C-alpha cells in the first residue's frame, strides 16, 4: 500500500460510527473556548518550541512565512512579533476571527486567507517558508497538502505534530463504553513516508517534549471533555470517572489526565537545494 493510501486509511478508521454520532448530545469535534484560552496562555508563558527556532533559522534575518491551518496563531504569530511577514490560512470562521483578535492584541499586522489548503494556495503570496502546526492529522489528502506546501516555499517547509494521533488516548474509553476499537495511527513515521514518497526527499525529524498544557479545574470539566470526545450522553458520563481516575494527577490546584509530558515532532526540509 502506498504511504498516502495508508495515511488516508488510518484517518478514515478514526471516523466515529454513525450510530454513536446519532446518539450524541454534543459534537465530539472542535474545542470549547476555555480550552483554547488555556492552551494559548500556556503557549505565551512557556518555552518556545523548537518548531519556532527552525522556522526562524530558515527565514533568516527577515523573511516571509505562510502558516497553513493557523488557528488562533499560536505557532506563527511569534514570528510576526519578531518582524517576519506572516500570511495565515485558516478555514474555520471562528478560528480565523480569533487569529485577527490575537494579531490585534499583539499589535502586529498579518495577512489572513480564509479557506482550506491547498484549494486557496493560489491566494497566498510567494513566501520563504511554509509551516503548519498540529494540522496534518486532520488532512486525509496528505499528498496534495505537502506537495502544495513545498511548492509555495522558496526556502523550506516546517511541520509540527504530536508523535502519534492525539486521539489515541481515547481508544480505551471507546472500547470500554461502546465496545468500539480505534486505530493506532497514523504517526510521524507515516508522515515521513508520505513526504519521501511524494517529494523524493527524506525530511529532518526533531523529536521533543513539553509539559502538557491541557488542564482541568475539576471533575466536571474532565467528564464534560472526555464525555464529549467519546460521544457519551451527559447522563452516562459518570461512567468515565473510574476509567480515568487512575490517570488523573493534581498539581497547584490543577487536574491533569494522563502523561504530564506531551511528545511532539518537528518535520522539516529545505526546498532551495
């Protein structure tokens, strides 16, 4: 099986069965505003990720960058703050609005293209570096996605992602409450295989860790978050507590679920060689 087909098959295996979606009281997709607020606060106060350093090295003293799937700009707005020219591509209206709000709060100017990559690639000005952070696991058509990134960038492409699909942690919950198995991939190694297959290059991979930035005030928040993720009706969400309790730790009044350390990768390559 080709790497792009294996990637697509793994992502399609994550599709939640329709019977569970029909019974759900809330969509299992998307993020509540309070989660984004906490993640953004953690990004502002934490040590900059290696992704930022790699992107800035490729950009040089001054350069232009496009951030595909920019969200609220957590990954790329720091580059605009440092004086680089930034174009953000974001298909979600709420996230795009949030990006503009964050740019205004920081006092930087950035171009925003509302739409989905690579369909809007023609609307993006020529750029030095193309980047995309924590987006690829939502991209079934990964071949055209990375090919368009490479074509858009004069100097290099930088991708940030978790080492494994971020929803792997919900697999035991799906099995326990629904009897439904979840896939184990895709992973960063699968993405490397795609890039090698599609572009004929072996990209650089930097593996790194950072403290998890997702925390909860109380058990109500934990059960609401994971109950929504596994499409469990509100009346049944207490069933998750004994499953999650062994994984919950507390620090400074905050509750964390699972490993306190997140494992990430930065995949990057030059396009000017």
